[in-house]
C-alpha cells in the first residue's frame, strides 16, 4: 500500500471507497455547488426538503479522497435535520465524524460545509414561503 493511504484512517477510507448518497436528486429543492481553486475540488450537494427537514441529500464531487469522504459523511450527517439545524452545520462535525483528517486536507470538510449552505440558500431562493426568514437571516 502506498504512503497516500496512510494519511487516512479507516473511516475516511470507507467513505472514500464506499461513498454514501452519491449522485443527483431529481427535482431537488436546493442545490449548492462550490469549488476550491487551491486544490481543484468541486463539490455539489442536492437536497430534498419535506416539512422543514432534510429528507434526502446527495452529492457529486470531483476531487481527492478526502473531498469524496467529506461529501459522503456530510450528506449522512445532515439527513433529518431541520433547516435551522442544518444552517448551524460546521465542517468540524465532518472532521469529527470521520475520525480526523490530515491538516492539509481540512479544506475538504470546509468545502462540504460551503456546499451544504449554498444548497440551503438555493432552497430559500426557490421556496421563500416555506423558509423561516428570521432564522435564515441570522445565519
């Protein structure tokens, strides 16, 4: 096994080799796509929201193993959350759930947070009547 694999623990490797929630959601309620010029990673998260909760989340990521693992874990973590709870989501949750990332790969978890928040913003733009405006304004 190469040295590259020793950078990552078994949880990160599992989410990289067996990503959860990969793909697009047809007729998604919110879609966020972000990119990091520093590393070339591009991450897209699609959300389905029902009764103010994230009912489903999918991702498409072009990037390194930690970006794919971060996307996979983020979609797992946010399912079932309310919009308000999802707006408080942070990249540290991804890092903790993955059991850590090498310092040079923390940007992957930050990208997952940014993609989620961009998807939530898209949802609010598309469904202003369903969004809780006071909560979103404070985010």
